[in-house]
C-alpha cells in the first residue's frame, strides 16, 4: 500500500491541559468497561496481525479495561498496561487476575509516557490513543518508546465508518474543542503518513470491520448513553428537547447501517488495523 499525505497543519494552539482534564472526566464517567469487553476480538486480532512473540515486551497505551493487554499477556508477552483513568486499570487488573495473567499496571498520560526511549519491543493501542487531544505529541510518544525495528500496533475508527459517523452526529450538538482534530483522523492514511511515515520503516494499514451486536438499536443506545462517557456526557449537557433530537439522530444512524432484519442490531463499523515497523 502506497501512502501519501495531504493533511494540513492546525493553525491554532489549543489549551491541551484543560482539554485533557475534561476528557479524563468524560472517560471516567459511566463505565467504559461495560463497552470495552464487547470489543475484545479487536485486541486479539491486532496481536495476531503484529505477530507478537512470547517473551517480547509490550506497552499498551490508553489501554482502558485491558483488551489488548490481556491479548498480549495470553501470548506470554511481558505487558505494561497504562491509562489515565485508574478505575479502568483496576477493572483490567481484576480480569487479568481471574485469568492468572501477569500484567504491570501503571497510570500514565499517553502524551507524556514515563518510559525511557526505545524501551519496548511492541507498543499497542486499541481505540485509545486516538482520543488524545495533542495528536502530534501522542504519536511522537508512541515512536519514542518503541525500539528501532519494533512494532506499533493500532486499531482506530475511520471517519466514514459507523463510529466515525457517530462522532460527527454528536458533534452537531456538542462542538468539539477548537483547533483539535477529530479522533477519527487516526483512522486515515493521511494521518499515518504525516505522523509516522518519515520516522519508520513500514506502515501496513488494513480496513477491518467490528460488528456491534445488540438486542435492538434502542438497546445499543441505552447501553451507550449509560456507560459510554462521551455519549453520556453529551446527553447530560443538552436540554430535554436537544437530547431527544440527538437520540433520534443516533437511532437513524443505526438504522442506516443495521443489516439485521429481525429487530436486533448488527452494525458493522469500519476501523483501520495498523502495524507500523519502527
């Protein structure tokens, strides 16, 4: 795959510290672990795509409740799992304990990782680092802590997929921070080339589909409005009328993508599975 970049640099300099503090509160709201466990297959598939080897060191950045961390540990890797929401790390730790897996948990900021240069054989993130506000800095940190010849593995929602469209739908009601790119930028070839191309040996990016399987579209909306911080906080910030309008738009989005005809929800959502050789 030949990748070329057409990204334009951001002209504004946002207050990343303030934005990050708000984001931390968002991800600490609800209970993302209830969502995260449904995404386990993505971490497993990413570890296979990276061809992880037993005994290698792995850093999971913005690891949440540990899908990729657990997948790497199941392959007998030496795993360090990080996030800035301690409650999510605690839930991941309970999962690891239940399975008898050894994982080192550390609270960490994806934009300022507390590890020396070239520490890890592999650096991974599934639907995690893509939500950092300072995307340039976060990408630089992934490169910095990965050993030369090591691998960076990412799973990032694309702008055109179901979750990418959900971001746009919510954004019509709650404006994103000025000067900050959409998280879905991480799911584009342009972004990968701009952030990693000049610094790495190779970038492999393959479109994949994660399938959301729920009892019904309303069930999905109920779960995401209760447990998924970004949706929960967006609805809390709106008055009753706007909240109902957002819910209706989300249900319409689901209907547009739903391939089930039996009243359940079966919605494919495109993401990029990315393996970068440092």
